[in-house]
């Protein structure tokens, strides 16, 4: 049971450090700018682009883990053990239902203008530039500089000498 215990309620543990849906929900509500759902991937990409104003970001839609996609063996196992799987992941199910019914509807926005991405799609350098530009912009808006003696010393050592 040790391996199962380590991977049960994984999403809650990933977000909050423990198998506690309410704590994970509180973290999503207070610390995340945007949340999407994998099963609504295309709408999520549109919403993401609109929310962060990166409408010209090109996202390639391809299956990256083909060995795990809808195999008959996977479906058979899921059907056979669905009650056990559910019982081991109750907190994750609570989290998922909350996100699906309360958080995702706030972000699901199809009104974002579609940008002609042919030039972005065909130019890998431009795609990488847009991705880097996005990452830099997000980092700049998240990292606040505190004025304290440590930061003043760092500033002095880098720029004044």
C-alpha cells in the first residue's frame, strides 16, 4: 500500500503538500492567476492567450505520450478498479469538481481574437522568441524587489563599483 499512498490524491499533495482538497482550493483561489482543464484543452489555450494577452503565442497540439492514450488495456484496468481508484483519490475528486464547476467557468473565454499564426507556426525562431518574451514578462511581474540592506548591497556591488 505504500506506493499507492504516495500517489493517491496527487494533485492536492502537489498544490498543498497534503491530501486536503480545501487547502488546495484555497491555494488555487488565492495564488493562481489562471487555471484550466486538460479535457477542455482548446478552450483553455484560447483563454490562456486572452488572459495573459499573448494572443500570438503558437501552441502545437500533438500527443506527446502516445503509449498512454486511450488503450483498451488502460480502459479495462480503469473499469475494473474504478471504485478502488476513486476511494484512493477522494480529495483529488473534490478538488477537480470544484475547479470544473467554480474556477474554470470564470476563465473559459472564447471571445479572444484569433491571430493568424501562419508566420509564427512556420518560423521556429519567432516561436522561441515569443515563448521567451512571455516567460520574461511573467517573471518580471512576479518578482518584487524589497528594499532592504541585503538588496542595497547587491545593487551597489553590481552597479556602483
